[in-house]
């Protein structure tokens, strides 16, 4: 009896554990094909959001450092705007390498890794020295 089972994993570690368990229990009677990696649209959207939030956090941190250098404190954000988002890498569903079977596992992971960057513009309120002193009294 021959059967084929296709399993979709969202966790690489779990995939490795299941494959190892199948090989351990079933031995040579099981054949495990190389994995096919891809990103769901939801995963890419989550990546975009995380990158944008990190960019805003980095912007705020840099603005705080500049304010400290001049003896001021950073206030609330007045404007935050995402100016540019870039994505690269990652396996696109309709694109397959010329010879996918010839790639090593590491090469498959590398070709399926998605990267993103976000450039944000932010304007923050800057509180002068006087404002800080008046709050202390």
C-alpha cells in the first residue's frame, strides 16, 4: 500500500520533529520529500506591520537622544507617516527556482526568507527646559 501525505507547518522546528519521528518509527518504509517554503499573505502583512512599528520606535528613540543632547525632553508625536515600504527575498508562490531539487535545505530556507524595510517620517513635540522645571515645583 502506497500513500502520500502532505502537511503544512507554520513552525520549522515542529516540522523537523515530526519528520524525525516518522523516520524513527517507520524507518526505510517512509520517504520524506524536501520541504517547500512559502509565505502566506497574512504572514507578509504581519511582517510589514512589525517593521513599521519598529521603524517608528527607532525614530522615537533617536529623537529622544537628540533632545537629551540639547537638554530638552521629547513630547508626544504630532505626526507619523510611513513614507516607503520595501520588501525583497522570499518565495513567491508562482515562482519556482530552475531546479528546486538541487537546492540544499539551507539554500531553500535562504531563498524563502522574506525581508522588509520601512521608512517613516515623524514629528514630535519638544519640551524645553522651562517646561520640565515648572512641573517639578
